[in-house]
């Protein structure tokens, strides 16, 4: 503060700043030096008290300055406090000296203990130094011993490696008497394989280029060659005996192959490596033997299966329209066809030619065991595709087993060449048998089932990762597909020929025709068997061609029916409905039914119109002729117009009156006649009910159109014959009554 600086001008600035509790930078020294730390705060409470005391006790003179007096008193107080402190320090010093003198003996004992401890520690330090020196010597000795141990281990490894090499060399060169006896005299069994393996190693060793120049190898080579020759001869004889055992009748080939021959596959490897000519001879003998065995077994099996086949198979006459059917109005031809003429034809036995009749269940049993061919005990008869599935499944399983055996026993590494040599005669036998069968086969359903069977077994072989039968399966398909197309073309051609020759039906016979049923059954069967099979999509084109010819034939037959035109319509409706009924039973897709659904709907509409024109001709003709005349009239506008002008002059009101009265008088009787006609015309009751409903609803629509014409002609007043009009409710009630009673 300013007043304090005036009292003591000699006080340094730092002291003044410290008193004011403010940091002050140094005023002297070079720039850049660090600032002095601030002084602690000074408590001026006592100073203020001194000043107040001085003011209170002063006499008013200049010398009695309160500040000076206060400072003076502060100095005196300070001296007094300092003197008190000095006295206390002297007293405490005396007491401390007395305490030190009292504890002198303890300090002396402690000093002696410290000296003794230093001596012990020094002795221990000397001992530890000695130990450290000894340990360093031991460490050097351990390093020396470790180096010696590594050298000894290296020498031991080298000696062991040399010993092993020498043992191998000696064992590969030396031919022991025991080995000679085992190779030449002992029985060939699984232990013989071990001796043969040892001989094979010796032969491989002495044939190396580096070993041929060694004297020891040169001495043992002749003996090893004699052993090789003896082993080849014994192995050949053994394998020939085992292969010949496969010729025995009723022999389970797979058991001998898997349990006997495969265990000695080392023999074929030994022959292939050390005597290729003998190996080829054994292989040729196996191929010749197994080729004959498989051919004989499959030929016997197929021969037994043929005795179980159905006797009355389809023939060329079993097309959709047989060549024996005569047109040109000869009734005896139809009688012969139905079994009432000269030659009896059993239609029931021929029905399965076109219908599935459960034949498609074979597709769910493709993995079942083959048929056991006990022809003398089994009286069940089978379709040809069932027999085909049986022997083809047996062939597939046998071929798979044989292919895997050849790959393991002869080490073919998946090459099918050896397999084809074994199975070529067997597969050719099946191809020839199929070709002979197809020459007289007219069963399109059976052919398509056989194609599906071949496709399934191809998939099975692919899942097994066995491709040995790919070419054979391709050959089967190349025979089956052309024959199926040929049979379908023959059926289509028979429809076309019947259309060209004008196939007729008995007089007034409007029910579903036999040709229609045959076509529907055949088409439904083929569609059902090919549904969802992308590989069978090529059957679509023949089916579409057959569909077109079937439609043309039905239209031609309908045009030749005697009697009114309605008979032709009823014939077409019944036949189209028959086709759709069979299609629905087979649950075919919408695309297969679409064409016939449109045709049926078109013919039903024509039949409905023909019935109304026949039973209500005045109503239909009047409504059809008058509607264009009143088409421009507005009933509401005419009511709002001026005086009534009457109906248009072009409208025949008397005829309108006659139509209304005639309808009111006869509509129930004519409706009954329509009901009876529908019941006797259509063989499908459900379809007949729907047609009757459509006829009656169309009648109601015609009558409502007549009512609309009357209202337009008489907008402002009732017609004179208004009381004769039949209400819509009455007609609907009658329609419901017929629907319930049908």
C-alpha cells in the first residue's frame, strides 16, 4: 500500500507486493528471467489493533503518530515473544541432553550390534563370492558336457540311419529260405499276400538302376527272378480257379467277387507289374467267363418273365379307329366291332390299351425288388412295362456292382472299357429283345411308361456316379421314342382316315362314342404320364395333332346323324363332356382341358338356342325382330313427354299380344318338354342339370327382353294384355323346382 511505502521507503517492492497479495515481476535482472513466486498473505489484524490502541491513548502531539506508536509496540511485542521462545528452547535443550545421557548405554549397545552385523554380512559376502566362482566353473563344465552329448546324439542318429539303410538293403537283397518255401509251397491265402508283398519289394529294389551294378544284387537277382516266375504261375492258376468257380449254376456272383476276389486284388497288381502278358490272359479269361455268365443268366430271367406277360397284348387293330371298322352305312361292321358279329372282339380286354387303369402306379414302385420269375407257381400276369422295369432294375444293380468290382479288382480307375467288354453281349441282348418287341408293339401307354422308367434309372445311375450304362440307356431311348411317335401317328392317321371315309354312328345314337372314349383315355393317360417331365415335352406336338383330328372326326360324325339338327348338337355335347369327364378324373392341367372346355361351352350355347327356338319360336323370333325397332326409345323420357302417341308403327302389337298370351298358356308345358328332352339326351346328369339351368335362364332373359319391349311401347299406360304377363318370380320358382327335381 501507498502509506506503507511512505513509512519504509527502503522496503523492497517485492515485500510491498507480497503484503498486498499481488504477484510482482522482478525489477532487476535480464529480461526473460522467471518471475519470483508470490509471497504468502500477511495478516495485518494485529497492526490494526495497535493503531487503534495508539489513537486511543495518544496526547495529540506530532510525535505521537498512531502508526509509529503501533509499530513500536509491535516491535516490543515481538521481542517479548522471541525472548519467551528462547527460554523454552534452552529448557528443551537441557531436557534433551538429560534424555540422551540416560539412553547412552542403549546407543552403545546398538552400535556394537551394528558392528557385529556388518562383520557377519561381510563374511556372507565372501562366501557368496566363493559360491559364484564355483558356479561359473560348473556352468562351463555343463556347456562342455552338452556339446559332447550333442555330438554323441548325432553319431547315434547317423549309426541308426545307417543301420536302417543296411537292414533295408540286406532284407531287399537276401532271399531267405523261408520266403522261398512260402512262395513256392505254402497254400495261397491271406498270409500269402504278405509274402508276395515282400517279394514285390525285393524285385522293385533290385530292378533299380543304381542297384544293378552292386555284386550283392547281381547274386540275388537270378533267385528273385525264379521266385517271380513261380509266383506268377501260382497266382495265375489260383485266379483261373476262382474265375471258373463263377460258372457254377446258382452261384452268387457278388459274394464271390466281394468276399474272395477283391481280397486278392494284390495278385492282379503283381501280374500287371511283373508279367503283363499273364495279367492280360487272366483279364481276358475273366471277361470271357463273365460275359457268358451274365448273358445266360439274363436270358434265362427274361425268358421266365415272358411267361408272366399278359397274353392279349395290343395289336395293330388296337388303334383309336380300327381298320376293321367299315363306314358307308354298313351296320354289320359296328356289330362286329362290339362283339355281336362274326368275329368276337373282347372290348374289356382291350380297354387297358388306352386307359391307365392303375398302370401308372409302377412309377411309385421303381425301387422295389425285381419280380421273382417262378413261372410255374406264380399265376399273376403283368404288363410288359412291369417286366421291363424288373429286368432293367436287375441289370442296373448288376452293372453297378460289376463296374465297382472291376474298378477295384483290376484297377481300371473308372474306365468303362473293360466293363463294356464284359457287358456288351448282355446289353446287346436287351437291345435286340426290345427291338423285336417294338416291332409289334402298339401300346402307346406302355411305351411312355418304359421311357419314364429309363429316365428314372438314368437319374439313379447319375446319383451313384456310375456312367457305365449311359450309352446303353441312350440306345434304349433311341428305340422307344421313335416307336412311340410311330404309334401316335398311326392313331392320329386312323382318326384322319375315319374322317375322310365318313365314319357314321347308328341312327339317332347321340351318346358318347367309343372312339371318343378311346381318345380321351389315351390323351389323358399320355398327359398324366408326361406332366412335369421336361424331357417328355416333345410328346405335346403329337397330342395336339391327335386332338385336331379327334375334333374333325366328331364334327364329321355329328353332321351325318339323321334327324333334326339338335341331335348333332347333343352328340357333340355328350362327346365333349365325355372327354372332359375323363380329363377331370385324371386331374389334368388347365392347358390340356382348355380346348374342349371352349368347344363344350360353344355347343351348349347352340343347344340352348335351339331348344328355345323349338319350344318358344314365337317369343324368340318376335324379341329378335322387335328389339332393334325400340332400341332408341327411352321409357322414362316417353313418360315425361306430352300426350301418349301409342307404340311405334313398326311394332306389331297384335303379334305382341299373341306372343304374350301364347307364352302364358303354354310355357309350363313347354318347360316340361325341355326338362324331359334334357333328361333323355345327356348321359351325364351333372352336365344335363347345368344345361337345363342354362336353357331356363336363357328363357327368362328372353321373357325379360319381351317385358322391356312392352314397357317401351306402352310407357304411360298398361298394355291391354298386361294381365297375361307371367311374373319373373313365377318363372324363377319354376326354375328352382326343376333344379331340385333333376
